C-alpha cells in the first residue's frame, strides 16, 4: 500500500491506558511478500498522540510533516517543530496512539 497507518493498542478491556514506550523511526522497511527480497520503504509523515490515563478522558495532539517541516498541532495552534520533538522524547513516545507512514 502507498500509506500505512499503524494503530497502537493503548487501552485494555477496562479502558486503562498502556503507556509502554514506542520507539518510532523516521523510516520503515517491510517485505513485499514472504518469498520476495524486495522491500516496501515508508517515511513517517504523522503521529497522533493521546495524553490522559484512560479512553474516557484525555487530549489528542498530532505532529505532521508539511513539505519538509514538521508541525505540532494542539487544538487550533500549530507550532513548527523537529521530528525529534516527538521521537527523541520518552514521555511523548509513551503517548503515541497512531503513526502514518507513506511510500
């Protein structure tokens, strides 16, 4: 596929959050098929974060790539950031909920 959306299961059956650290990389390489040596190469272009302790409460933010610039969105405010603002921050790695990769 041209786009790959990775959904991280953060909530258990009691709606409590699993805050395990997720180390996202800027690139992702996956095999085309079992017996194929070629890979599908993807680039990270967006991350959705959930800040809060359960599915019933919290706040979502996102960081997306616009051209060559990363922008962190928090409500109606967009702030230019580097991707290391997210990938290099252990707390933010524990809030990652979804990651979007494109070819």
